[in-house]
C-alpha cells in the first residue's frame, strides 16, 4: 500500500513552523514599539465637574519617537484636565539613564497638572544608594523647578473638581518575587490615613496585587500598573507572567470590579527585565470622570480608541 511521502509532510510542517515563528517575531517587534489608548468612564455625584484624566505608568524610560513626540502628541489630542502617573517611569538599573522618563514627565507638566506616585523602581533607586548611587536624588532634582506633585504616601485635594488623589508607596517587602506577602494589618491607614468620603477618592497604587486591601480602604477608584499586561498575552485570555514571576496574574490589565470597589490596571508603556511585548502593546489610559446622580458609579471600558505607531524605539 502506498503511504503519503513522509518527507513532504515534514517539509510542510517545517514551513508552517517557520511561518509561525516569523509571525510571532513580527507581532513582538510591532507590539513592543506602539501604544494604544484605552478609555474608561465613571460617574459620581461627588464630582463637582467633569474631568478627563490621562493615566501613564511603567514607561521604564522608553521612547515613542524622538523625545517621546508620538506619546506627547497623543496626550495633546486627548486634551486632559489632569495627568496621573503610576510610577516606574525610570528603570532602576545601575548606569541606565532616566532622561527619557524625566523629560516626558516634565513636558507633560508644562501643559497639564501632574500628580506622580512612585513605583517600585523609583522606590528601589531611593533606598539602595549602594547599588544605584545618586540616581534617585538626581532624578528628583530634575523636577525641582516643575509643578509635578509627588504623592509619596500623600494626598492632594482638587477642590474645583471634587477629586482627592492619594499616592501609595508600598514597602519593598510587598514587591518580592516568588510569593505574595500579606499586607500588615493597619498598613494602609498608617501609610496614607483615611479615604475622603466627601470627595471622589482616587488611590494611585502601583502594585495591583493588593486590590482586596485597597478596596477595604474604600476608594472610589484605584489606578494601578506594574504588571505590564503580563508581558505576553494569549489573545482573548490573559497575560502570561507578572513581575513577581507568577503565571497568569489575575490583575493583568483592564477594569476590575470586586470587593465593592473598582480598579483600572494599565498595561503600562515600557518594559524592562523581559524587553518585549507580545499581543500586548503599550497603553495610555484615559479616565473620563463625569458628574452624575448615581451614588454607585457605573464604569466600563470603551475599548481601544486608536493605535499609535510608536516609530523607532529605544528599548
Ligand atoms: Fe513596577
């Protein structure tokens, strides 16, 4: 009996395999050098007026176009009332420049009010001078003449809009790899006091893993990042890995409504240890806050608005 020539089958399988690798590599390069804009809208009767917030996080010193011109152009087109920064704009690595991250924040601050909460990279650069030298001091010096408002376990109230923003700077023990440490009892209230229930309370908390604890603090909205969307995503499912090297992290990106609270997790704009993104482009998050009569706000993802070709990137 004549069988199918096994050489042909092997050749076809090999060609298919090579094609698949090429497609994956192309998507990886494409996604590592572009960003999308993702919008969410929430209502509250505690807001005194509508407010459009652009939320940027985890840039890790990446550049979209020379001087981040593509990113700045997209922000300009969005015409935000306020820019919130969720941390990790630099990369805490000895000898690595923070210039691109600092410049982007400063450019934003020239046009818009900017509130900036730390991520683990700013925090790490500050507490390990034996490793990072004067990186933290030099970085912070860049902002001395600017209007950037750093929220290092601090809050700011925007009287005109009825918004209060609190920036949480988690201790290093809550960023350990392999395994999650429980937040010490009373840690949040000792670090950041109490939520303001008379305002629309936003909590900028870089690490989304502690959302159950954040929810207990009773914010109206948590804005988080850190997970980079799970680095590579299985389309329509989840991100692959968290910075703590946990597979398929639950809080990998998007809107989470749990424990009677809500959190938007940005997939971030940059990368570091694993310097690629797959099916997971960078992300600019837009939060539309609208005055409304609902005591309990309704929010939702409007889906990706449009893509921005990131141009040549320095990864
Ligand atoms: Fe981070």
